[in-house]
C-alpha cells in the first residue's frame, strides 16, 4: 500500500511539473522577445484573391526566433521571416507563381529586466531583403527602418502588447518606392496548461498608394512535450477587415513551432 501511495505521489508530482513546464513554455511563446529559441513554420491558405475573387494563395512563413545574450543587462533577438508562396489566379491573366518572397529580418535589443510596471520591450532595425524569385512574389527594392515591440504578461495568463515597424526603400531595382508601416496589436490568454487562445490584427499601411491591409487573426495553440523535441501546434482563421482591390477575403492558418527552451 505504501509503495502504491508513493508511486501515485511521484506520478502526480511528475504530471504537475510537466504541466508547469508546458505552461511556462506557452507563456514564453506568447512573447516574441523571450529567451525561448523557436522555429515557427506558419502555413496560410487564402481564398478570394484576384479581381474576380477566384484566386488562391498558399504561403508558408519560416520564421526562426533566436535570442542572444549581449551582456548582463541586454538581449539581442533575431527574428527572420522567409515566405514561400504558391498562388494561382491572383493576377488578371490567370497565371501561377511559385517560389520565395522577400525576406524580413528584424533585430530587437531588449533589456533583461522588466519595467517597474511589468512591461518588457525591444527596439532595433528591420531590413527587407529582395529575395523574391518572381517579380510577382515581391519587390526588387531593399528597405530598412525601425522596429519596436512592447508587451506585458500577467500572473493570471494574459499577454497583451504590440509590434510595429516602418520600412523605406533605400535602393534596388525599378519597382516603385517602399514606404510602409506595419502594426500588430495582440492579446493572448492561457486557458489550460500549455493551451493559449490569441487574437491579433496584422495591419499595414502603404503610404505610396494610401491603402490599408488589415487581417484579423483568431487562433488556439497547444504546447506538446515530446520525448526528444518540444513543439507547439496552432490552428486559426483570419478575415480581412480592410484590403486593397484583388486581395483575399479570408483564410486559414496552421502553425507548427519547434521549441528549444533553456534547460
């Protein structure tokens, strides 16, 4: 009987520790400038693109996030987004394009300590690299500008904040100039160990054409501890609240994130 009780106690303690671990990782995953190394592979399906509304787009964003300590007080967080795109009937000629889009590289300098009110923040440069394999998948212009993120996480599982950048072209080919602002307010809530619901608005404003693009994303994610690799899966939907002519109406998102928490 004593052995049985001891075994149950050990199993209970192990389950409690596991729940605490996945909950802590889920908390870090909601923070784009945490000390967690992650490799999200974000799959997006968009429907309703093109002037006739029949176009479809598949986009896989590979976006590794790598934090590095640069002293006792500061971290440097590298965040890269490489889009791989396959689209059909987006342009009036009904053509198909498949390949790599432009790469966005962001660097955030972030203090290791929270502010007295519990906020964490990061600021640094962002670079748009003309890596597009097709002129219809991205601009051939280089662009640079500032990027900033700020967020607060509460003890009861809430995360809220925002990320922003502004990019201006600095050289490259013959495409029109880039002058665009990106704003991403977000809120997330952990609802059970390792499980999080989230909402974000990924809005961008083109100062050249004076057009907004603003999809609203809703999603739910779960951190899953595996024997050799911890990972997270997320599923969600998005709807464009504002878009340019020919843009998609709605879409689906699925994200698989490989996680490498500090031991």
